[in-house]
C-alpha cells in the first residue's frame, strides 16, 4: 500500500526538497542576522563595508551545498524508480538539509560576532573569518555524507 | 506583555558595539583627571563626540547643559535603533518623575517653575507644566497619578514638603520595577531585582546615618528585590558593619563584600560607588558574553549614564579644585 502512495520517484523529490529547502532556510536566517548586525556597524563606520560583506556571505554556503545535493538527486530521478532507490535518495537529502540548517544559523551568529569584533579592531578580520569557518566544517562534512549516500 | 525577540536587536547591537569605541575609556578619563584646568578636561569630551558645536555649550561652566543634551541624544538614538520603544520608555519615565517632583515643589510652595526641568522624559516638558498646574492628570500613568494625589493629600495634612520626594521616589521605583518585570525577558527581570536591592541598600545606609526610626524605614524601603526586608529591619539598631556582614549571606554577598573589604576609606560615597560598580559589573558580564540581544542595548544606556556621572564628578571636582585622588575615589567603573 505504501508503495502506491510513496513511489520511489516521489520520495526522491522529497529528498531534493529537504536538501535545499531546509538548508536554504538556515542560510537565510544566518545571512540575515549577520547582515543586520553589519548594517548597524556600517551606520557608525561605512569604511568597514569590505570586511562586513565577506563575513555576511559566509553562512550562505549551506544553501549552496543544499542546492548541489538537490541537483544531484534530481539528476537521478526517473519514472521507473524502485521504492528502495527513491528512499535512499530521500535519506541523502537529510544530512545536508538538517546540518546545513543548524550550522548556517550558528555560523550567522559567529559572523555577527566577527562583525562586532572588526567594528572595534579592523585588523582582526583574519581571526573573525577563521572563527566563522570553523562552523563551515560541519556543513562540508554533511555535504560529503550526502554525496556518498547518493553514490 | 511584551516578549523580547533577542534576534530583533541585531542591528542595534552592531551599531552600539561600534559606538562603544567612542565612550570615555580609562585612557580618556585619565587625561581628563590629569588636566590642570577644568577647560582642558572639558575639551576631552569633544573626542567622545559630545556635541559642543553649539555656541552656548563652549565653556566648561555650561557642562550641565551639555550632559543633559548628551543624555537626550542617547535616548533618541536608542528609540531610533531599538525594535521595542516600550523598553526604552521604561527608563525614560524616570525623567518624568524628576520633572513632576520639581513642578510639585514649585506648586506647593507657590513659586515659579525653576529652569531645571529635563527634556529627556516621555512627557513633553511644557505639557507636564500644564498638567500639574491644571491638575489634569488623565494622560499620566496610573501609578504616577495616584502618587500625585497622595502628595497633595499628605501635604495638606502635614505641610511637610519632604513627602514629595518620598512618595514620588517610591512610586517611580515601583513603576520601574513593575514594568521591568512585565517584560518577558530573564535579563530585564533580574535587572529589576538588582536595581531594587541596590537602591534599598543605599537608602538604608543613608537613613541609618540619619538615625531614622524603624517605622520610617519600613515606609520607604522598596518592594521587590531578592533581599528579605527582615534583614534591614533587624539591623536598624545594629552598627553598620553588622548590616554589611549580613549582606554577605545574600545573593550579592561575595561580590559586594570583597570590594567593601578593599576600601581604605569607608564612607557613604565609597559604599555607593561599590554598589553602582556591582550593577555595572553585572551589566558588563551579561552584555559581553552575548552577540545579539537586549543585554548590550540596555548595557549601553547604563554605560552612558555611568559615563555622564563620571564626567560630572570630574568636572565638579576640577572646578572646585579637588585633588585627583579624591576625585578618583568616587569615579564609577567604566563599561569599556
């Protein structure tokens, strides 16, 4: 009965949706937090624009990873897909979606702290970026796992 | 009930973090202290972007007007960048109470309104003059209304103008406490208790020095706070050291007691400084460990208030030729 409702094809589409939708939500939130903080700093000191924009952009990578996985999943979809095959692609969407969501929000917070840091000490831009990149690692690992599951 | 969404303070926090650089840090305060003349100290303020462009504020003798202007600017900034006006208004209302006190004193002694009304409050100055003169209190908050009515009532029976300060100060802190507790945010609720406790301790020390009786102390101590009122009542007759020792067993004990012990010169002023510093320490601790939220927002307001207090202490000291050590002893902890 399940096979009649959730065909392999439908499940795979779900996987693609989760991969992009969930990580995209996280990135939107992360970039927005960093952006608002950045706007506050720029109101006081417009010369910091260059550094602010780099830090603000960092949490957007999670959505890009989600996009890549969604793209790979969609490329594998065909009408005659077995249930098991579709379910595997569905599961492949989860790591990059969920880890991407959480890491993007936290990375946004680290980026916002970094923006506050460079508002006081502009020379610390290197440290600010490094700190935010630490969070990036988990998104990259989830991307790799998702790719491995797709096979 | 206002619920604070911490993330909505992202813009404000970013702006204020950058603005914190312009606060008077230790370095600038030292330069003000080392200045030989009051004018020289006054000029350091222009680096902290105190608006001295105005011709009428050029001389050090106008420093009170400059500080009032600076406070007004700070509130205007916070109202502009903060997501909830109500949060700022809670603090602004304190200036309304000050104005009402001045107006009631003038009214009850049949004198003209002195030119010291502040323009920082929520109610327009001139409107407040009209409200008090015409006794048309409808626009005022309920707590303030009943306090004013009580002042007239008690004054007509006793003729004692001290009641104005007593009743309105108590109403002010009551309203402040209720409104801070009314905001759904742990930090704001804790702040309400700390402010009430610190104010109570300060008042108690002063009243003890004046040998006021227990009934009087019971009347003026503020409700709320974490310290049990019995602690004050039991110490009315006891020496001040026993009171301070009892404080050690409360929430604040360790932090306050340590700085009290390190005081060489223990008097009311230095004890008040220790209490103010404790509040500032709490603020700094809460605000610095957080990226985005209401804490850095409120901390900036307190930092600015402490800064203005320090500037007043330094400039008054310089104008009156006090020694640097004496001035330094009274300076409050700075935020940056």
